[in-house]
C-alpha cells in the first residue's frame, strides 16, 4: 500500500491542525473469512472534506461504519479526537451519520423526524423546536415542516435527512453515498449546497461515493480504494480553491484530476485481476 | 444573508416538481376534482353500488325460485319470510345477537391484549421466541371444537368459558403479525437509533411500535373474524350441553324445531355481525395509518 501520507499517526505538533479521525491499522474480516478491508492507516484533520472513492465491494462503507462505531474492526483501532469511537462524547465533539437512503420515519412529520436526535438526547421541546426550525431553514425546507416524508420528492427527503444530521450541530459528518439514488441534476445541486454548508459550519466530512466526478468536485482529499480484498490504494489531494462552482466542473484542472483518479482506479482493478488469476 | 440551501430564491428542479403536490399532508388534501366526475364513475360509489346490485339480483332470484317452485318454508324460506321472522322473533333473536356480540367483542379484546403482551415477550430475545413459538403454533392448529368441551367443563361461568374459547381462536394472528411487525424495523433506521445511543425503551416506543402498527392492524382484521367464528363454535358446543343463549344456540334450537326461517334469520345476523366487525377494523386501520402507510393509499 503506497499511501500519500508517510506518517499517518504522527504526533500533533503546533503547525499541524488537530486530527479529527485516526484509523490505526484497522481491518475487517468477516467470520466466514471474507476480507472486507485490509489494514488501513488514515488520518483526517479537522476541517477536511475527505472522499472515500472506489467500486462496490472495496470496503468504503465498511470503513465509514467503523468510524461511526456501527462496526467493530477485527483488528486495529480507530480514534476520534484522540478518543476511542465509543467515548466520543467525552471530547465534547459530536458526530452525525447520513445514510444512502433518507431513512426517515414514514409516520412522523418532517419536523418530528429532524427533531429525533434531540428528542433521543432529552433536549427540552422548546429549545429543540428552535434548532429544528434553524436546520430546516438551512436546507431550505421551512415550508415543509409539517409534511409527511411521502409527500416529498427523493431529493427533498435527502435534505430532511441532512437537516436531521445537522440539528445536533455535529463536528464530524459521515455520509454513505447520500446522493447515489438521486438524478444527476438534483445531485449536483445537493453537492454544491453541501460544500457551502461544510465551509459555513467548518465541518469535517467523510463522504463515500463511487462517482469520480463527485469526488473531484467535493473533496480536499480523495482516498482511492479497491475491491477483492477491500483496501486503500492511493490518496490524492485536490488542490482547487473553494468555493467551487459549475465552472470548475468544466475546467481542464477538473479533467486532469478526474483522469488521475480514473487511471488509479484502472491500475487498482488490474492488480486485482492479477491476484485473482 | 446567504443560506447554503437557497431554495426560496432558486427553486431546484426537485422543488419545482414538488410544488405541484404542495399539500403538506395527504390526509388534509382536498379530493382531486371530485365534482367533475359523474356519481357512478367514482370508485367510492362503485364500491358500494356494485356489490349491492349483485346482492339484489341474487335475492330476487332466490325469491323468484322459492315462489315459482313453491318450495315449502321448512326447506328453503323466501328472503321475505326470513325478514318477517327477523321482526316477529326479534325478542329472542335480538337478545341472542347481543350475547354473541358480547362474547365476540370480549374475546377479541382479550386476544388483542394477550397477543400484544406475548409479542412483546417474544421480541425481548430470540431465545424466548424460539422456546415458546411452537406452543403458539400448537394452540393455533388444535381445533377449538375439540378443546371447547374441556374449557366449558373447567370454567364454571358460561360467558367466561366461551370468551376463552373464542379468544384462543383469535389469538394467533395477533401474536404472529405483531411479532413480525416489531421485528420489521428498517435496518438503517435501527442503526440510526443505535448511533444516537437510544435506550431500549426509546427504541421500542419511537421505532418498533410505530413500525409494527401496519402488521398489527393486519392481525386485528384477521382476528376480528376469527373471534366471531370462535364465539359461534363455543356457543354450539355449550348449546349442545343445554346452556347458552347466543345466535348459535338459536340456530341449534331452530334446527331441532325445524323452524328454518328463524335459522336463516339467525344466520343472517351472524353474517352481518362479521361484516360489521370487518368494516370497523378497516375503518380503524384507515384512521390509524391512513396518512402515512402505503397500504391505505393505493386507491387514492
């Protein structure tokens, strides 16, 4: 594995920003012997927008779920702000997870859905309602607070899901192919909105996708992964300045990055075929 | 003032499409263009009128055949005679109807409460369910006619014994449906609750129970009919023992006396009770789930 970062677990020094996520040789093997993910070393600094890019079966969702604490690594460790994932609360930091589907409660209104994490945490109703209104305004759905999810389009349901993620004011936002099921026009719009939000709220984002274009457009860093067995193969820093607009998507710079990622993806799958043969 | 999602100023395509279905909640939406559709073309009217027409034709045929063939009333009474008997014998039949309805409703209530409690027990752990589920099946497959005499002997109070019989018949669909429902939580939503460190109780109240409701109501619909069947069977068994006063008892007695019109009248009352129960359950389901569950919105 040739990582772009030679010393992933280097100690924090004054000139380096705080690492938000540290993956320390974490790996996942399922009981039937399938290697979902070979050991990964990865450090994500506060404020980065990191994309995990790769074909299906490359373990990108597995890695994200390990960061969230939904899956335990078979070996190795993960830390969020220098604490084990389960003890994130002690550092005063918060994490939110946005799934591939909106995963809303179909029986509850948009407002109740967005308020769910606050209700679960026991936030008083009045304060919670205020924060829900803010989060809904942020995703442009204030008018739909009392609607049921089924009355909304797929893109709007995804916005509700994002609002539910933001309402807890998280520091780390984990997104598992959140716009994968949407049409391309809606996806571009939501991608752009997400970038604005990331800059405005100074979030740290880990974003899983299988779209090269989405990865180049969004990320400050792309982690390229390959399948069979799932592993990290390469990392790319996308040095284009923010804010990125539609113009960026048709620039030669954009094409150059896309080509790089494409080539890396081809090399990785060629490696896989050699091992298989 | 720049919000990251400026939906108000520049409406995204998805928003524009949503404008056409702006209604905040489907339940509050006005029925689309109702006045322009002729009365008979409305599905709502058709659902009532079509079966009614079939019923009228069948009854007319029945009346015609009985009159034309001069069938004696002790073999096949005419529909008119049946209705007449319903009125002349109302003193006996009305009382019996009340008894049967009482037993059915009590049994249905007992089955619902017991079934839900057992389901909650089942979903506590897979081990409990594995250990107990075969016995729930055993309960279901043992014919109630075979068990009823025992229960009627063991339980002194006739009403209580018949309620127990009928409840046993109605219990299983509620157990199996509610258990399935409580387990049918969308996996990602379950993960979301786990990520937010929801307690067991929070997950039950906010996730499992609402997810189970459509299944639970499906179980209720089946069980309401079974409770009536169970009540009638229990009355038959009790009736052959000389006790009881329900509609099944009236049918038995009418059979002994060859009072066939009264038998038909009692039969009619049982059928109507069943239909009423089913309609009540369908209405209850619509009230509880109408606004959000797909099964209640397919014909909109």
